[in-house]
C-alpha cells in the first residue's frame, strides 16, 4: 500500500514540475512573440493612436475653419454684388 502511495506522490511531483516547465515555456514564448511583434510594428513606421488622434483633431479644426471662412467670403461677395 505504501509503495502505491509513493508512486502516486512521485507522479504528482513529476506532473507538477512538468506543468511548471510548460508554464515557463509558455511565458517565454509569449515574451518572445511580443518582442517580435513590437519590432515588426516599429519597422513598419506605423503611427501611434495618440499621433493619429492629434492629426485627426487638426483636420477637424481645419475643416471647421475652412467652412467658416467660406461662409464669410460668400457673405462678402454677396454684399459686394449688392453695391
């Protein structure tokens, strides 16, 4: 009976160690993949979300100002035609 318990204890330790090794390998693989993806993205010269949002806001502001200036110009041209 004790031989069987020792066998199960040894198997349990072996499985626990194997799971630890597998978890370590998984973590290492994830870290390596993340590093590779980060380097790949950096080489592609993509913009960051912050850069994209800043340029987007600038474009919205420019369109708004353009619309306001067009309205003012149209009003001035209409006023000039009436004179």
